[in-house]
C-alpha cells in the first residue's frame, strides 16, 4: 500500500488551490469500532451534549487514525470534534485517499491569492556565459567552419572558383584545429564526423573545379580510405570523372566499376548513371562492343534519350545497319514524361481558371518540359541524319524510312523537318534539281512547313541569281507566315538586288520587329543604309550587331569601312586592328591597313602591313606594285626586282613589269643584265616603242654596234605610229557629231568606273612619280571587278534550315558524365 503514497511538502506558497485537499477526520469510519468515545455515545446520551468550540483544545484522549496519504493522525473524541472548515493554527489537515487531478499540495488557509507570484520579488539574474570555457570555444570554432563551407559553396555557384578554393582551404585548416581541441577536451568518439566529411568533400570539389586534379584525387582518397565515413564509396564516381577528364580511361573504368559495386541495388537511378559513364568511357577507348552491351542493358532497364542516342552512335561505328534501325526505334519509343499541351488551353470561360492557366503557361515546370522536348527532337533529328545515308542503298530511301518511323510515333511534327533535311542533303551533294523538287512538295502543306520550304527555295534561287524566282518564293513564304523573319529577310534581299534600297530596308525592319535576334536582317539593313549614304544610321546598326556578335569579322570590317567613308581614318585603323586580332592572316585587311597608314604618311607602318599581306598572299598585284615602288623610293632597287619579277609572272602579257625589272637593273648599275632584259622584252614585244628607245640609249652609252639596228627599228615604228595617228585623226574629223556623242558616253562610263579603278590609278601614279624615272611604260592595267560586287558587301541570305546546322560532334557523349 505504501508504494502508492505520495507525500506532499508541508508548505508551498505557489499552490493556487490550497485548502482543497484538507481532510475532515469526522468522515473517517475505518476505526469507529475501536473508538470508545464513539461507542459510549452510541449506547448513551453522551453524544447529545453541546459540542466544544474549535478554539478550545480538547482534553479527550486521542487515537491514531489511518489515512490514505499519511501516517496515523490523532482523532478527537466525539466530545471535542472540530467544526468543518475550522482549522487550528499551525495544524495541517490530512489529505484524502483519492487524489484529485492537478491538486497535489496543501497550504495554509491564511495565504493570500497571488496567481502571478508577484509577492516573491524579481527573478534571479541569468547565469553569465563563460566564453573562456573549452566547450564554448569549440562551439564557436565549429560555427566558423560551417560558415566557411557555406561561403565556399556560394562563391562556386557565383563562378568565383579561386575564392571558393581559398574558403575551402581555410575551412580545412580550422577543422583540423577543431579536431585537436575536441581530442583534448572529450573522448575521440565525440568528434563531429559529418562536419569533417563536409569539409573534405567541399575541398575536393573545389580542387576539381579549379582543374587541380592531383590534389582533388588525394582529398577524395582521404575520404574513401577512412572507414568511419559511411557510404563514401559513391565518391569513386567523381574520381572516375577526374580520370576521364585526364584521358586516363583505364583508371576511369576501374573507379566506375568500384563505385558500381559499392552502390546498393536500391539506388537504381544512380547505378544506371554510373553504367552510362562506363559505356561512354568504352566509346572513348574504341571498345564499341562493350559499350553496346552496357547501353543495351540500360535501354532494357531504364531507357533514356542519351543512352539511346549513344547506342545508335555505337552501332554506326561498327556499321550494323539492322541494329541501327532497331536502336532508332527504341530511341523514338523513349517516354518523355511531358504532358500534352491541352492542359494549357482553357476549357471554359471561368476567369479564375483562365488566370491559373496563364500563370502556369511559362512557369519553371513548363520551361523544363520545353527543354526536355527540344532535347528529344535534337537527338532524333541528329540520329536520323546520321543513319539515313547508310541504312539503305541510298540516302533518299534511308530518309524515307526514318520519316515513316517518325510519323508513326509521338514526334509526328518532325517528319516535315526530316523532309527539309533531305533537300539540304541533296544540296550538299550538288543535286540542286532534286533539292528544288523536294522542297516544292511542301507547297500544299500547312503554313509553317510551307513557309520554311518556300524560304529555302527563295534562298536557292537567290544564290543562282534567278531573282524573279527568288522573289516569287519569298512572297509565298511571307504570305504563308508573315512572322517568319527569314522569309522577310530573303524578300528584302531580292528587293535589294533590284536596287530599291528603301523598300528593302522596310522588309529588314519588319523582320527585326518579329525577331530582334535576326542578325542577318540587322546586317543587311546596315548595308542598305550604307548604299543610301546614311552613314550614321549604318554605323548604329553595325555597332548593335557588334554587341551581339563580338568576334564577327564581317561586322568589324563594315564598322571600319563606315568610319573610312566618314573620313575618320584613326577610328578605321582602330577597328581594323581589332579585326586583325580575329583574322590575323587576312591579306586584304592587312593591305587595307597599309593603305590607311600610307594615306596618313606613316610609311614604316604601311610597309609593315603591306609586307605582311604579301607574305600571306603573294599574288596581289596592288601590294606587289606598292612594295616595288617603296623600295625604288628608298633607293633599294635590288630588292624591288623580285617584286616586279613576280608581277611579270602573274601578268606575263603586261610589258610594264618587265620594263620595271630592266629599269631596276640599270639603276643599280648592272647594265649588262639590264641590256639582256631589254632585249628579251624586245623579242616578246617587238612593237613596243619604249623598249626600243631604252635599247638605243643603253647601246649608245655602252658603245655597242647594234645601236644602228635598234635606231632603224625605232624610226620605222615611230613613222608607223604617226601614220596610224593621222588616219585616226582624219576619221575623227569626218564624224565630228558622232565623236562628240561618243565622248559624252565615254565620259559618263569613265565616271561610273572611276571608283572601281581609283586604287589602281593611285598606285600607277606612284610609280610614275618616282624620282629620276623617265622610263615610260604601259598603264593599261585594270583591276578585276567581281560582277556581283565584293563578297563582304553582299547581303546575307537567311535559310530556314542551314546546310551546316546538321553537323554533330562527339561532345554529346561527354554530357553523360554523372554530376558531382
């Protein structure tokens, strides 16, 4: 019975319910049979006596009374029984046998009601924290290590790899200090292993991100070899990735397999990714059969797009046509896990539902679905373009098979794109008729496909200079899809070719309004403004384009050319210097720099760039002529000989180059070589009067006997020349009116061709103005002019599917590495 007895403290001022547990001994009937006073009162009239007041202590003999919560207490006789509710001073009433819930203590009746405990006074002050204690120092140091690890991860995510590595190293140093302090204070079992693992793993990751692979491998080894770290075997995948980056494929496969053995079978996705890494490494080493086995197992267990695409590449490498077809069908059947677009269409006019649909149309989940679908289409298109030429007898039959397979799958819309790629393949094989026929089959398809096909047809006809057909198909493409920037660009090109620059600019502007990233339209509108002599607007267009395409050689050249037209040679030179950093071996750009420095009077810089241009392209007549004139001007005639000899090889019918070679020999004092050269020129051009004059002068100076022979020939030629001039003069006198008309037309023609031959005339004038040169030579050299204009000045065309867009590289395989 006593184990259930709970003694309460004698006094407790906190009890708000004091007095509820007070016990009146009158109700105790357990010992009434042994109570003599009670028995006497029952048998006699003793119990009817007036009761004694509670303030007067009883003189009766008391006896112990048993209670449920305490020891025996004295119970007054019936002669002195106290009144209920009256308690003598200093006497505590006993508790009842049944304990009420929540009421455990008794208190004096006279205590005041103080539920908030205000009578006790203010609470004692908090115990001051001892910052010098070892436990507190360890706690602060551990907090600092965690902060350094977090800062390292944040710096890595922001791209500051160097700062991330420094923070990781600092965290490693402080963590080692923390471990030593813990060993001094507590037992080794109390060391925070999770913190140690985090610090080491972060340090290894930062080493790897900074391409410090040896240090990263050493840090990973520390984690892997410590058996106190559970599940550290998965880090061998990261070690395998490092060996793969180092092209140590054997060790990469070894560590991948070790990681695969240590990863539990419940982690299926992790095991599949490690198996993909092993298969990719097999491809890198050329072990295609082993890679095929791995990819086949992956496609049977958990098919995915990358594994399916790499399986096709492996079968293509071994040349298995049937397996390529089966692998392509497996790739098509891979589930995307992307819902249809119907859920983004409002089924009713409920405004709340419409708002929800508008909110989710472009959220992060929708963007992820688009990216996954785009990746699947990319893999399927690339695989089809890869295997179509080899799975059948011809690439056309192979494309047809791929198109049929795609039409029967969930990627029906890709069939038309494959047909367009089929036409592009015809173009690559220079079968233009078949390409055009294939594209013409799309004229009755839906608007999007029709616009794409018509855009490509317009592009082809424009390249063939059939402007009428190009304009017709450009109109068809624009009418099918008015928001197609490529179609609008091609339409602008056809108008540009016809000389209507204002209208062409409108088409280019509309293309830019539909797609602000259409660089072809922006480039072409810059050319249009340049043709219209609106140089400021052209410069703005090319500068905007330069902000988009930083290293585009054509854009840099156009900016330099516009500055040259604006008569700002310093800016033109600056932009050409940037262009040289992009294309350092372009001979035309180097010669243009030389020309600008020459116009500024800086001969040394001009010579440097002209010489570099000659070194990369030694067949440019203008550069050769300038270099030869430069050496004659600087009195180094011997060095000028090699340039004029090369010019005579390039243009053997031009007598002026051979005359310049002979002149250089004569200037340098080698008269014998000069005489032989003049004689050789006379044999090749016997009617050249200038050569005979120099032969007569040179033979006279040397004293040779052939001087009379050459003098006779010279007189005969001069007489024939006079007779010819007289005949021409008499003919002109007889037709004066027609001559005046011809002169007018000739002057207009010469005005049109002035800009084309101005550069050649400047260089020829330089040779004529050389000091001490009175040798005449023919100046009939006319530079070649491309009938379509300079290549860099032509407007850019825009094809819907570019010919070089279907090139694929092996970097698709490298994307399969498991992220660390």
